[in-house]
C-alpha cells in the first residue's frame, strides 16, 4: 500500500498549513511570513512563552498558541529545526518587555538554533530564559545528548502558560518549567511507522507480529521489538517503566497524557486510557487529570505514547486554568 | 503493510472506549451500561438532544455529549446501528419532561432502530421528534434510500444544541434541525480505505495513482476514481459540486467543515482548508466560520470531506454559542 497526502508541493506544506490554520482561527493566531511563525492575535502584557521545533508533530506547537498557553510558535520544515533567525523573529514579536521563556524539546538542532536565537535576542536587550524538555524515558542514558523531548512539552506549555497569564515572573516560570519537566516521563510504541510528505515509503518496516517500543516522534526506530499484544499488555509495557522512573507509589497522584502518534483512532486512545487507569488504580496511584487525544504526532505514525506527570495541588490548579487555543480549549 | 489496532477483544472495544472516555471527562459525560450509552453528567432543564449510530466515527457522537450540544449519545458496534432498546434507554435517561429531539443520520439501520425507539418512547408518554440528516451529495439520487448522513450532523448537533440551551421548544428545534440539514451538503474523498478493528485488510484497495471520490464513512466505495493530484485540485473537486448543489453565489456566506476521515494529519487538513478558502474566495463566497479537524471519521480512512452550510446571522450566532464537550469546546 502506498502512502499519499493532501499536499501541493511538499516544500510548501508547512507554510500553507500555517495560512490555513490562521484562516480557521483568526481570533486566536496570526501567521507571520519571511520568516514563518505564529503569534497570538491579541498579545497580553505578561512574560511571553515561545516554543517550536520541526513540523509534523501538529497540533504541537502551532495549535497551542493562544490565551493561557503559547505566545508564539516557530515551526521548521517537517522534522527539521527552525533557523535561529526564525526563532529570533518570534522572540522579538512575542516580547512585551517582560521577558521570554523559550521552551525547547531536547534535539540537537533545536538546542543549537534556539540557543543562538536566545543569545541574539539577549544582545538586543530582551531577557530570555530557556528550559529543555527531556521526558522520553526510552533515551535515558548516562552519556550522549540525553533524553529526547516529547509529549510532556504539552504539560510544560499548558502549566507555564497558565502561570504566565496569572502574572508569574520569568524566573518563576523558568523554575516551574524545570519542575514540570523533571517530574514527567514518557514512553511510546508504534504499530506502524510514519511517512514523510511527498514520499511513499515508511521510515521503518514492522512485521505483522511486531510492535516497536520506545519510538521517538521523528520516525526513529525504538529501543526494541516486542510481540503484538492486546492493548492491556501494550499500555502496561509503557506505563510500568514510567512508574518506576518517577518512583510513583500508592497514594501518589499524576496528570496523565495518552497521546496518539498520528493515525491512531479515538476509539483506540479511549481504550488505551482505560488500560492506563486500570494499571494505575491497581497500584493505588490516583489520576488527577487526563488528556487523551493526538497532541504530539509523528506525521501518520500508528501508535501511542503515555506521559505521567507527578501532580500536586499547584500543578493541577494551573492545569485546570482556562485555555483557548486552536487545539486545546477549556 | 498489515493494519493492527490498540484493542483487546474487538467485540469489547466500543464499551471499553466508552469507559475510557468517561474516565477522561467525568465532569462532562456519564457512561451507562446494559445497554451502553452516554449522557451528560449534569442534566439541564431543557429539550434533550439525542443522537447516535454505528461506532468507528469518533469523536462523533460520543465526543459531542455535554453542555451546548448532545444530552445523550447511543453507539452501536463498529459501523452497525445501535438497537432500538439501546436508543429507548438513552431517550428515557435524557428526557427532562420537555421532549427529545432524535438526530438520525440517514442509514437504513439507524432509521429503523431510532424510529422504533421513538415510537416506544412515545408510547410511554415521552414527546419525541426526529430529524434525518442527509447531506452526502455523492448519494444524491431520485430513487433509493436518499443521501447518506455524514459530517453535517456536527453542525446540526452544535446549532440545535445551542438553541436548546437557550430554551427553544421541541417544535422550534425540529424546524431548526431541518433547516440546517437542508442547507448543508458534504463530499468526501479517500486516499486509502479503512480497516475494521481485528481485521488486517482494508475495505477496498486503491492503486498508487488513484483517489476515490464520493466515499462514505463506512468503508463504502465511492462514486468514481480520479487521478491522484495536488490538494488544490482535490479540494476543488469536492467543493465545486457542493457550491453548485447549494446554489451558492458571490455575496453568499457559509459555515465550512474540513473533516479528516481518520488518518489524515493536521498539517494536511490545514492545507486543505487553505485550498477551500482560496476556491471560495475566488467565487466571492464568504466563510463566516470554519471547523477543521477529524470530527466524523471512518476508522483509519485516509482522506477528507468538505461540508458547506449556507449561513445567516442566526446560524452563526448559534454556532458561536459556548459549547463544552470532550471533543468540541469553545
């Protein structure tokens, strides 16, 4: 079976999609060009939150620009970091004189380009702090670039977005972002790999009876293959290592994200959420809040990730605060 | 490439997914069992709106239960109508003594079972009115069962949900529902067919250079195959016949839905929305509001549908009214 997409020239896809997103939500997001980035339509007098990274993970990050979350998002090409100049342009546009928190997923290109942009902006007198989101337990290692950043970035953006809206300072937001990142871990599995726009072959092949555990969100191979199994076992296989890594025990409370990687149906994600709840219930771990849906995708990858964030009253209160963006509203 | 899903026993998928949905949104939806259906957690003193149909189209209808939309949703097995007794149970649970509007997509099984349920409920003294949603232009015909019901049902549920919340009577709501249905048409295309949970073969096969136009949301073949083309041409091919069927002309205004059929990425849907806007802009047709996302799916079908609803101030005002459901909130 070949894979084809709704696309004109694949090189134009990201910019055309930004235009389509702005047209659907003119009251929330504004599309800037040359270079491409998004800002809130109505800026607020507060510390600005800016994130971004390669495209192909939508609704992340562009779908999370709006009230109570991001002030700007900077998308690169599919699975490629935006340039430092793109990021600088977004920082300039988002800053209201109260400083900018840059939320960076831990990938070499993003770390480099957002880092340069932070320096360029600082040279212009803009106060910038950065936080590195590195929640992917599959890439835990004593050496190398460290854990990748995946779905926990949604929690960082939501929780810090709420705090910024309430008037938190740049220092307070940077500390809060570090706390959320440090308290969250994610694991993902794939039933089928993803395919780049304009290409027809997936990034890797799986046999009928295989599941790839520990996959990333860029079509990277995972940490190992396991036999295909009922969702109960697959979700347990994602959840148990996270519970261990966070040291969660009976009486603890979490915010949980069950995230579809692109082509996973809502029925399947609801079923996966049920299994997550059963697994945690059996261990006495309370789920304070759940987010279930396709929020951090890897193009059309089939599969899901589980994220757990150790929760307390402050984090749940910020999670519950109003948010209004194209893809997350409550 | 084989297709596999996150599922335990496929026969349990719908009920398990309902449980997972309730666990994610306990403040919005309540899962009833034996038989399976969903109601709002907090009933309101107003005319009740009840819909449903085969599963596999999620978030339709279960994701639209909540404030400002449905009071109850009744899911059958995947692509199979719920039973009349299931529907009656939902009608009984949803009715607050002010009557029930049943919103039925035009499929033989649904028409039969919802119709029987309406009669059974009427026998018990519950005032019931029904509306048949039949927006799929691909099934326009002078004979047979008439047009299928597809994505326009979201507009019917949203707009009538808002009117019900404002205190509209059952007669008013039935008339409003007829007006929305009569003013909306939809067309869909598939780049790849869907696969039932537990099965590994798609419902039809397409060659690399083919697109199926006029597909339904149950893996039905479409009305014809056309060459694969840029999204600009594909969207124009969906939109032009709808413009013609609704008799839209320069100066007219519409509410537009660009709907993903299951496995279509957010980037692609935003790109498709841009092409829809360009097509309508060129003809002087204004888009008052747009909804872009995967709202009425056909399991993991790859493709999209375009729905246009002729808009006026009243419909736009009801569209804009607050809504809070698991899958649609503003």
